[in-house]
C-alpha cells in the first residue's frame, strides 16, 4: 500500500506467501506475465500456531502443546 505519490520506480516487491501450491502458482504467474518487471522479489512466510494460547489457558500440558506446534509447523512447510 502506498500513501504518497511514488518518487521513483520501485526496486523491490514484497509478497506474503503460505508455501501452498496456489501461492507458488501466483508467484510463477506474476513472473510469467511480466508483472514484476525488473523488480527484486522478496518472499515472506510467517508461522503462528493458531489457538496455542488458548491451549495453555485450557490447561493442556506443555508436552501436548509442543507436539501440536511441531505438527502445525510441519503442515506449514
């Protein structure tokens, strides 16, 4: 998102990805169509296990939470 008028051409594009096939296809398609031009593309993937805090609050053991997080991390990559 740009709040002000662009002063010079962009040099880098930032793309948030989830490492899924549709995400990879979107990046490949943008490159094939030339939408990125000569921009340098930086991909960002962040991982946060949903409901981890609620599991702690619900009294789930740390071992079970660690196992859940490890499983979700594998699914995310």
